[in-house]
C-alpha cells in the first residue's frame, strides 16, 4: 500500500464536523497530531498520500470518543460519505440509475480516491455483483466497514432498490461481498 488519499481523511473530518460540531473536530485533530508541523495541521490535499497509521489513529479516536467503541458505526460513516461524495465523483451513474456502472467506476478510481488496495468485480447477473477488495496488507475493521457502507449507499443512490450484501470471504488482507439490488 502506498498510503491513504487525503480525500479519506477529509471525509472523516467532514463527518465529525457535521455530526458533532467544529469544536469536536478541533479536539479530535488536536489529539491525533498536536504538533503544529504535523500533516493534519497543514492543508490536506485530496489526492496526496498519507500514512495509513494516520487514518488508523483517527479511526481509533472516532471509535472511542464518538462511537462509544461500537465499530459498526463506521458503516454509517460510509453511508454518510457516499451521500456527500457521490454527486462529486459519480453523478452520471446517479442520473443513469446505474449501480453496476458505479461499482465498475469505483474499481477504476480506487487508487485515485482511496489509495490503498485493489477492487475487482465479477458480474453475477444484471443486478448482482461480487466485489473483491484486496487491501494489500492487514486492514482495520473501520476501513472495511466504512468502505462497505460507501458501496451500499452508492448503489442505493444510483437507483438500486433494496440493496443487500452478503460477505462471501474475509481474510486478513482481503474481503469479498456479493452486492445485489432490485
């Protein structure tokens, strides 16, 4: 893995500010990097790579300080992120009501938007796909759940009705889901 793109970090910041307010965001970012020269105290570039440990530290703070140690809350962060990012990056698939097109484009843009790992798709039928994500190293549950939430909500926003998912395979470095819709 080369690192996490700034977009992932900024989305976490936007979520914290939206859900908990600007003061809580300042408190959290100050805890992650109290040094004035630290990456979080500098302007964050959406396409710049940041160390995965930075996201891990931020996610641990979100989990302990905001989510009452309930890791499943990262699924909701993924839903929230999709609602805010989809119109910027995937509007054509929203307009065309094309969940499969969105997932295909997400696989192509993964390196630019997320920066870590690879995503591949296998079409099962017109309204069902197997998504394989190889993180290239051990991943955290917060990363897995927030990404899953993003994919599910992205399919909904692209016209997928009754979006369901089933975990097909999960190992320390990769995960595979079947995502279906009506």
